[in-house]
């Protein structure tokens, strides 16, 4: 395709062409309407003037006859800017008037409608003027011509015609100029988008669309696409991290399974030995299944497709139910579990997922506070749910070992386990699920020092 063909196919060229056609039609129609109305107005003025002149001469003829008409014409012809008058005899000779030459055939016509003719004011004048005249019969085959010079009207018509042509030429020029600048700007932005998309398709996900300070529709589109690319990159990095973590963290239990089975087969063939090995294998397999289930749930939540429908909830009731469920577990572990929740606390979301998030927080808190600092003789966990402005705030605070501030931003990632928690059962996915659930509900997760211990605070937008 040639360069001109590419230009013609651009949206900028099509928009400029449509603008040019629409504006040209409107401008021509508007100027044409003004021209027609102006011409009609001026022509009607001339007709009215001729009719008034004929009326005056007719009255003079009724009073004084032909002599009075001739005398009136001679008198009125001498007035500056006078109308045109001619009186001819039966032979066509000019008897009176201020016009030296008129078409002979015109004098043979008579009627009620004025006509347009060329004429000469002075004898020997080379320039012809244009006039609107009306010929009337008089007694004895005399003829009387009364008219007005309309050369000024013709000049106005010429000026308007030239103005229309100039306007059309100017429109074409402005359309071309606007198309040039608009197309350059639009094509430049589109070329930038094309270059960035090719860069991304080539595997470089760091490319981003240009955003200018103008804040126009291209910038809004670029911002949305850049946000989408950021989200894709985040998901891809998360997928890579999950793959790496699965390969690293699941290798150890699978290796233990294989080693246990090999050791059992290499040992004495005793039923009790086999039973013990199989029970350990089943327990290890169940832990692997729980890990994969947690990964699948996190993936579904992050994809925005959780199990179950979202609906109106009462966070106070959910917190009370979860705490009631964990009270026996906390009592058995020697942990004092308290709750402060005054409802209702309206929230829109998934009861199952929010309950799972609170369950994970309480499970972690009980697990670590029960095995925490021996110097802390009274391990406690306090759950609080309240509404602050337009947010539902849920906090789980304990007086356990806590998490160092430098490590808090890592523990929300998948399979991340601190060194001091390696001896505890778990897969490192509990807080990752909490973070995914809170983000699904457009909330935030924050961790702070309880002095001693840790406070995990969840914030959700309240349902209005």
C-alpha cells in the first residue's frame, strides 16, 4: 500500500474529511441563504420604488395629461440619484428622460412585472449599466419607462459569490492544516502504542504506553492499559514465585515420602512396620493435599472467582462464630481468647472466605503464642471488630513472639516461613490466603507491634 493509501485509511483523515464536508455544506447553505434573502430584500425594495414612481407619474398624468407627465419626468430626472425615466413617441424617439439608449424591443413590451435590462446613461458611453425597469403604455402609442439602477445589487452579488469561493478555499486549507496536525498527533500516539505492543509481544514486559500531561482520552487509555500490564506482570511474577516455591517446598515432603518407603521396603517385612510407614505416608500425603487445596483457593480468590456468592454480611457475627469455634482449641493450648464485637457491622462479601481468613489468623496466633516466650506466663489473644467511619476494622492481637518489622512484608507471600517457625506445622500459605481474601473484598492488611506480640488488622469497606 502506498503512503497516500495509508493516510487515506487513517481515522484522522476520515474525521477531517467528514468535518470538512459537514462544515462546507453548512457554510455554503448558510451563505447561500443569506445571499438569497439579501437579493430578495434589495430586489423588493427596487420594485417598491418603481411602483411608487409609477404611482406619482400616474397621478400627474390624471391631473395634467401627457404634458404633465413629460414635465414631471424632466424635473425628476435632474435630481441626483434619480430613477430612470424614458418617454418615447409612436416612432420610438425619446421625448423625455435621462437614459440615452435602451433596447428597441423593450419599448414594444408593456406589463405589470419589471424586467432587467442593460442601458447607457450618457451618449457614447461604452460601459453598460444594469437596471430593473417597467414599461407602461400611454395614449397615442407613447411609451413610458420607469426603472432603477441595480448595478450596486449586482456588485453585492459578485462580492458574495467571491466570498463563497474564498470561504470554500479557506475551508479546504483549514481542513488540510487541521488534518495535518491532528493526524500527526494521533498517528504519533498510535505508533507509540504499536511500538510498545510489539516490545511486549517480543517478551519485554517492562514496556509501558506513553502518558502525557494532556490527560486526554489517549492518556486515559494508556493509563488503563499500563495498569493492566502491571497486573499481568504481577500475576506472572506470582506464578513464577509459586512455581519456584512449589518446586522447592514440595520437594522435601516428597523426598521424605520416598525415603520412608524405601527404608520400609529395605527393613524387615513386619506388618506393624508397614502399618506405621503407611500411616506416616498418609499423613504426609494429606498435608500435601491441604497445601494444593490452599494454592487452588488462593488462585481462585486472586482471579476474582471465589466459591459461593457474595452478599450482605455481619462482621460481628462472623467474628463471634469463629472465636466460639476456636475457644476449645485455645483452652486446650492454655491461651486466653477474648472478643469485642458490637454489631451489626454491615459488610458485602463472602462469608466462607472471610471466615477462612479469620480462622487462619486465629490458628497462627494460637500456634505461635502457645509456643512463645516462656517469660510470658499468660498467653492471650484478643479479637476486636468495630466500624470506623466507612470501614469495618477487624484486628487479631496476641502477646506471642511477633514478627520482626523487617520481615512483615514477606510473610504475606506464598510459602514464606520465618526461621523460628520452621519447626511448627504448616505450609506458609495461611497469611497469603488472608491477603488474597482481603484484596478480593477491596480491603487492606496491616501488621503492627503489640508490645509484645503482633497485631494483624483487616480493613474492609462498610456496606452503605
